[in-house]
C-alpha cells in the first residue's frame, strides 16, 4: 500500500509540473493584453509601459515562468495583477465557500439519486420507474441559471432565505446553512438527476450478473440480494462517477455562483480570464489540477476498500 | 483586511460608535454622552440636535471592484465604493457638475494662467488620525505622475506640484489648462491619500478623508463605517454594507424583501415595473456617458466621408436607442448631453434612405459590406448593433455584427484591425474629455484615424482658452465638424438608473454616476 501511495504521489507531481508548464505557455498565446484591459479607457503608451514593468510583464518569458514556478513550490503563487493581492490568499479565501457548496450539493445529489435510482432499478419499466425517469430527465434539462432564478424569486422570500452571498461556517453556522442551501439545491438537482440514471443502470447491470441469479435461485430474499450482491458490486462504477462529479464541483460552478452572488472559485477564475490576470488564472488552474488528482487518488484508494480483489493486484 | 466579516448587529455598532465618540472627546459613556455630537472639529455643525446616525445601508452593486487603490483602479465598481471614502481637492456639484470646494477651500489663478494656488481646508483628518496638509496633496499627485499610474495623463500640462505653505499647494503648468479642476476633481481617481501611505497597501486598505471608512473587504462585498472625525456634516447612517450581486433578479428580489436598500443592478426591461412598485423608488437621470460608432478612416470604404454620412443618414436613431436601452436613453447627435453647460443643440442628420443610397452610389459604394466590432461586455452596444444592421439592410448595405470578447476588442481597436466598432465613453465632464484625444490627429483615443486640420486647430485653441464662453464657442465649432464628418456616429446618452427602498431618503441619482451616501438617512 505504501509503495502504491508513493508511486501515485510521484505521478501526481509529474502531472502537476506538466500542467504548470502547459498553463503558463498556453496563456501566453491567448489574445488580449492584460495591461490594455486593466487601464481600459485610460491606456496611454506611458502608463501601459509603467504597469507592464510593475507587474513584471516586461521580463523574458522564461524568467517570468521560473520566478512563478519557484514561488509556487513554496506555496507563493504570486500577486494578482487585477487586485494587487496575493493569489494564494485570494484562493484560500474562496476555498471554504466552494468546499461548502460542493459538499452540500453532493449531499443533495445523493439524497435524490440513491433512493430514486434504487426504486427504478427494483422495478424496471414499471410506473415508478417511468416517473423517476421523467423526474430525472427534467432535472437534467432545466438549465441551472433558470432554476437558480426561480429559487431566488419564489422560494427565497417564502422561506426568508438570503437571495445570495455567503456566511462562513465558523462565524454563524445557521447563516452558513441558509446561504448554502439554495445554491446547493440548484447544483444538487442537476448532479442528482445525472447520478439517478447512473445508479439505476449500474444496479440493473449488477443484478443481471450470474452470481446474483445464483443467490436468487438458492432462495435468498430479494432485499438481501439487493443489499449484499447487487449494491456492493454496483458501488465501484458509482464511486468513480461520484468522484468525477465532486472534482467538477470543487473547481467551481461558475453559473450558479454568479446567479447567487456566491464568492466561489469558479467566479474567481472567470474574473481572472476576463481580465487576463495570468498569475491568478495559473494559480486557479493549478489548484483545480490538484483537486482532480486528489479526488482520483481517493477514488482509487476506495476501490481497495470496496473490492478486496483490487488490493491484491 | 481580507478576513470576511459579518456585519455587526446594529446595536453593537451603535455602541461602538458611541464608545469611540466618547473616547475622542474624553468623556465617559453615559446617557448624557449619547446626546453629544460625536464630532470633535465640528466646523460645519450648525443645527444642534441633528439625529444620531442610524442603520446600516445595504447596497447591491452589479459589478465587482477589482481593487481599492484609487490611483490604480479603473473599475467603476471600485469608485462606487471609494466615492464615499476619499476626497479630492474639488468636486462636481450634483446639480450641474460645476466644480465646488472640497478639500481645497479656495483657489486662485495667476494672470498668465500658469500658476494655480489651492488653499486647503483646516481641520481635515484622515481615517488614520493624521491631519491633512499640503504635503499629502503633493505626495498624492506626485505618486500618480512619477509612477505613471492610471490617471497620469490628466497631469499632462503640470510641470510641478509644490507645498508653498502648510495648507497651500501651488501647481505650475506648462500651458494654460482651463479644465484643470475637471482633471483633479472629476472623480475619486485623483483622491488625496496621506503622505505616510507609502508603507500601506492601498489596494486593500483605504485611508481617506471621506465620510466613511473602509473597514473590511471580502470576495463578496465591502463594509464602510461612518467616520466620526469627518470634516463635513456627519453621515446620517452608521455604515454601508456593499454586496456584489451580479444577477439582477437577486438584487431586485432583495430590494422587495428589504434585504437590500439600494442597487444599481436595474435592467432597462424592469424600469416600468419598478416604477409602479410600492416600497421601491426609482432614480433616473440622463448621464454624461455616450454610445457611438467609429469607422476606420484609414482605409476604404470609410476613408470617404460621404460613405460615413450615408450610414448616418440611413439610421433611425430613436429605434436604435429604444432597442439598446428600452427607452432609458436620450438620442443625441453629439457627445455632450442636454443640460450640460457645454451642450449644443446640433442635429444635422434626419433619416433619409433615398439620400443615403444616392451618397453611396455617388461614392461608388453600392452593395457595401462591412463588419461592426462590438465588445461582448457592452450589452446596449450589442443590442444597438442588431437594430442598425437591420436598418442598413434596407438600403442594401450588409453589416455583420462581430461580437468579440472585450480583451480582444481592445487589442484590435489598438491595432486598427476593424472596419467599424461601437462602444461607449463614460464619466466625462469637461468638453476636453469628450472631444480632444478622440478626434485630434493622432490623438491617444483616435483609433478611427480621423484627421481634419480645422478640427485640430479648434481643439488646440479650446484646450487653452480660459474664457468660458469663448471656449464653449470653440468646442461648438469643433463639434459641428466632427459630427458633419462623422468622425464618430453618436447615438445616445444612456440614463443612470438606480433603485432604492422607500426607507432610504436623501439619495439622488447623479448624471456622473457617482454613488454618494453621505447625506442618506435610513428609516427603520
């Protein structure tokens, strides 16, 4: 296990280094001059040159890259071009908000997907299955910005919930929950609808396996067959998809964040793109890469726990 | 500074404010102390028994500030916050945007117009407790000039800024600059910061002399508290909590619920509905901004003024303004809005499709095809472009609308890589800002490549003419030529539209879009 972990971490380091080089070089190709954007209607040759120099954008690319990469190794991701604040601080400030939203959204998604998917799989092509299918199709089809606006306009006043913003958990747990619930429902319904379809199909696939037929034929009660022989086998693909969903949510859900004025990482990354704030964008992409690597590692490790055969390979 | 912080309960803030007030006057906190005006200097305190400030105003901004250094930021959202935190030597009045004393109490100009002497107000305190003196003004202006910060160009004719007394600042100019006051007081980008602020990070910390102090900023908003030692009349509220709310449905729902007291996030489509809504006040005034289209005059077909005139004749400006602003805009064939001292009633173009077609035929440009570049961030410009395209189709001109990402738009504009582009200028007050750099040959913003020696001569003269009426006449002449030559095709001045709860009084929407909460009171 230890060697497995060590090799995975080494792999992750190589991937991150590759991501760093790629992000940096691709951003240089993106059209749009950060200095012109920052100065807007006040751009002149002189102010432009002065800003370029202050931001270090006049240095050769290799010097810029080495300076940035060297800092990144020590956790210093440079200074945001747009706001003049350290990138690390900007990201850390928004990380709790994004983690809250991702966590709560996954919770909502599971609360929808597991019961709905299981019921559908138990009675495939029944009326219940039909209703569940329609519900999950609707959840997938409703655009998240539209659902967010509906919740803001109709549900927020009804339940006296805030129409946007974020309150840190450490400051006011009740306020935190009130701020997170509507965005989490918006994201969770979409994710949950996707997962419902997945729970249903992987349960159906697992229940068609030969060992399940054997279990049934030896007279095991259907609920026991479901719990011990079907669900356990269906878990592996499900955990994989869940991991991908979680990593996706952790890298920010831009549209929902904007609709709910939610200060998350997605909105930060969007601002960075619009203002060509290269240090901030590089930092954000690097963080997203870390998140994906970490979640994938956790998913892989969970295989060993869920399926003893994986560990012995 | 980055720690997000929830707004303290009203009672807590009130207690704190009183405690601080009591400390500053060396009195104990007791019931009588509460009645005392919390101001030490009290230079303008007249009416005794002014009510104590009450309540925290929640303001929802449509856009997010980039940072809070007034000399660096160019973001309008930043200035919507900083307007209440910093002061300039002079300020535009709310009525007609003429300049009034602020940190400078009075000023004199030498006979040759090259020396301006400003006398600073006494007893002005910065938020860090230090006193304002001439060195602070010298430091602030020198910082902008020497570090080539965003507004350095406004000091183009300034040779030196010197402290010639504790409270006296002398600016020496290389040539007469009649619009000097607009340059140093038009907006808070020319704010006075303390000379000690070299050690501060002004991007996140603000030390001004304004009615409110910036106490915290976070990803989702910023919090201001009333400044007890403010030199002017004390604010009527305890503080302002800014929230960045990009979604207008959320801002308007918050306004209805009472969660939000004020917002500038009012889409033109909802004006009618809000106007009738109880509990919500709508503020609307014609702004100093303007929308325009510029044609690339350095290459065919738009190097021929008649082709540009044909376009100007073919369009129905009312329909364009309506399509872009849903009625919240005023058609104008020049840049300067009606109501300004500098405005002229000049509107030579009347829609005439036949004349337009004739002009095109004479210029050999029948079946003209061109592309109009529009930045995606400018929704009214994008909407206006669609209307223009359909109108031009009627005279056989094919205009494709090329909506591009704003960063790329700026690149292409700078490189002259366009047939035509539409955009808007915001926040101008003096005619120099409206016309000079946009239309003088090789001007910094003359991306369209306009060149008319007569206009150059008039603009150069006007820039240095100190007699106001003569100056207005010069600009009027230049303006007519610019309009006749269609250096810009001017469309309309959009309205400033803001909405606030009926519990807010003393607020007004200003033509320069400045958001000032100094005189606002809040009913609980």
